[in-house]
């Protein structure tokens, strides 16, 4: 009887182990299938864009202006406009987002109601549709600030109270600000608390600890997060529809008070407002290819910066 009981228990645990192994294999297989599916979709999208846009892609396409009602020519002003937008947006969003994350991580108390309100506001802004940011930029930056500046300093003459690069960049900065704050805050939290305490114990001030210990230790994560946020903003179209993007410009913008062409907006115009959408299809795919190369380049820059900083630390 005892032998039978032992054999029955052995059989029970053996079947239970087999069921657990089978369940584990199913979970691994399903996750692997999901990863393969995502990668396949990504390469499918890239393949379609490259296949349809490569014939049109050339140096002349990159360095020339649109012609013949934007059915021929290149996208040079759209590239320059996107580049200026990214630079001004970064100058506005990255410092402010980094300072906010520093306050939330290093200075705010754990039970601070103000810090909790700031985090709630950041999370709320992160889920606001991008078109809302565009409407906010139109109402606040252009109609309120811009018009107010014109009335005060320009005698009511329209100069700042109209769409331009500055207002579009500030609107995009607000869009990317939550991403920057969250990414920088998470990077700062990766620094061990012991390093801060050791620095303070040696007589360093709070700011010296942040500048000499916390920021150097988290700089790779900060740079990666901010570049990824900026690369996301470079491809957004909705926020700049009302704040600065132009259908077509025969000249390049000369100051931040001028309108500009944008790669994402250019694609939108080609696909919806062109006089012959089918005729401009190669231009649409080639412009998408350029925009994709821009965002991928920004991501590669983030990876290179992170790897170099990590090698220096090692």
C-alpha cells in the first residue's frame, strides 16, 4: 500500500511538472510570437516606404525647392524648417524639463502635495491629444501673447500675433515636456541613494552633490530620454497646423517670427491637399523616407551617446 501511494504521488507531481513546463513553453512561445509580429510589422512598414520612395530619393530632391504646384522638385525648405523647429523646441523643453525633474527627485519631500500635483499634471499632459496642444498654442501664444506684444510694442501692427516658428516650437516643447520630465526623473532615480549620502557626509552641499554626483551618474539616461522625446516631437503634425506650418514658401525662414515648411506637414499636404494626389505619391513616400531617416538618426545618436558615456565610466 505504501509503495502504491508513493508511486501515485510521484505520478501526480510528474504530471504537474509537465503541465507547468507546457504552460511555460506556451508563455514563452506567445511572447516570442508577439515580438516577431512587432518586428515584422516594423520591417514591413520600412520596406514599403523604402520601396516606394527610393527612386525619388536623391541629392537633388533633398537640396531643391518644390516646383510645378509642388508636384515636382524637392523638400529642402521642409528639411530646414524641421531642423529649426527641433532646435528651438529642444532649447525650450530640455532645460525646463530637466529642472522640473531635478526638483521632483532631489528637492521635493516624499509627502509634498505640491510635488504630487506636479506629477499629476505631468501625467495628465502626457495623455492629452496633440491637436489640443495646437489649439492651445493658437489661443495662448498667438492670440494672447503675440497679439499683446504687437499692441504694446508695435502699435498694433501684426508681427508676433501670427503663426511662426517660435510659437510652433514652444507648442511642441509643451507636447514633449511630460516625456522629458518622466525620462529624466527615472534616470535620476537610478542613482543609488548611498552615493548622495556619502557626498553629503563628506561636506558637499545639496547642489554640489547633484552637480558632481547625481547628474554625471545619470547623464546617459537623461540624454537618451530627451533625444527620444525630441525625435517624437520632430514627427508630430497636429500641434503645428495652427501655430506656424505653411503650405508652401518660396524662401527659407530668416527669423523665428517667420512661418516655415515642415516634413510631417508636407506629407499631410501632399496626401490630402495636392492638385494630383496620385502624381505626388512618389514625393510623399520619399519625404516619409527622409523623415524616417531623421528620427532613426536621432535614436542612433541617443544610443551612441549612452554607450560612450558608459565606456568612460567603465
